[in-house]
């Protein structure tokens, strides 16, 4: 696997002290628990929300939690592989790779209104007047992906193109914008003719008054995809890992400030809570990887 970004190149860092009174010996890494989050939204929007979430988890866990919003999907995976994270929120594809190379174990995810694991969808869109009216028309045109290790920002759009006879690498003029927000901005500003746009980014853009349904034309839409898992590092002490997993899978996000709740409802969970999740839920991602002959080690 290419170490595209070193963990030292972390975009943001926040140290969150817990109010509970567990001894340092009950928390790994000299009493500090490190929490990684991929940059699925702009860091400026994510930082205040996830700082509060890290504190909420730390208070329940009785450990000091340090938050890292990494510069890329691969930076987060590399961090866990190098034992610099105890737990992390990964994208589905990032998790499959992290499970393979970094001993990540899915234990929780975000819930829908029925108390089941939430899902979302990927899509390929264009804009009125682009000259593109069907997916076939994207051949040879500029096309925005998010990140090479993104499930809905790369893997599923690539699958959609492939299923419609277009080489997802050579059949379009592909750019990797770096995040869902960046690829959305490329579409919104007509810097590309077509690109990926997932349902979570649409919800977030609506929340910030930046999305108009009439401004985009959907060319393709995926089947439901399981949302991001919360994963723990597999080699953590057994008692601590069990305690951490229980907390991560039973979070009440209504305990967060109101602004945070709005962000989480738009980006992750309208139910504002987490539920247990397991590794098998992401087998469909593995099947897709196999179908597309993707070498995860080269992402």
C-alpha cells in the first residue's frame, strides 16, 4: 500500500479531556485514546462537531480522547496501521482496507429512524446545459471523483461507469478532488462536466443552503450502501476494547449541542444515535472490489 500521506500530516488536532475518573492503567497508550476521522466534509465544518463528539465519548469512557481529522483517507488507515489510533470512523471502502492491513474491527455505526444501521447512496450527476444527458455521454468528458479510497466518491461511481461500458479510469478525464465537498464544488462551479455526488453530501449542502435540485441532473444512482463504521484497533486490551465497543454502539447524539445535532442529522444519522455493527455488513463492498478488480493495496 502506498503511504500517500504520513500521519504527521494531520490537518487538525484536538485534545479532549474526559471528566470521568478512570485510572490511566484502564486506558491504553498511557491513558490517552486517539480517535481518527476521515475528511468526508470540510475540516472547518467537522472540527467543532467531532471535538464535541470526542469529549462525549471520553466522558463515557473515562479516558482522555485526542481527536485527529486526517488529511486523507489513506492517512487515517496508515495511522491505525502504525498504532497511532485506538479507534476511528472510516468510510466503507476505507474500512475494508483498514480491516485488511490495520486490524480495524467494525463495532458500531449510525442509526436510521427505525433503529437499524443507516445507509446512503452514491450517484453520478451533471448539470443542465453541460451537453451530457445520459451516462454514455460522460465518455471522454471531465469527471470528478472524491478520493481514491472513497466508497461512494470513487468505488461505486466507477462501478456505475463500468456497468455502462465506460472505463472508469481511461474512459473519462478523471480528477480526484480530495473530498466529497471538493467534488461537489467542482460540479457546482461547472469545473467538470460530471462527477460523483452522494446522498450525505446532498444533505449537508441542503443544510448550508448550497443545494438546488434543479441545478443537477442525476445520470446514475447506486443501491443502498452501509454508512461509515466506527472501528477499534484489533490488538487493544480485551477488557478495554469491549468497554469502548459498548460505548461507541450506544451513543445518544442528542447529548451534543444543537448545532452538532443538525450536522450529524444531515451527514450521518437522522436518528441521532449509534447502533452495533459488524465486519460482515461490509461484504458487499468486498464483492464490488472483486467485481472491479481493485487492488486495495494500490489505493
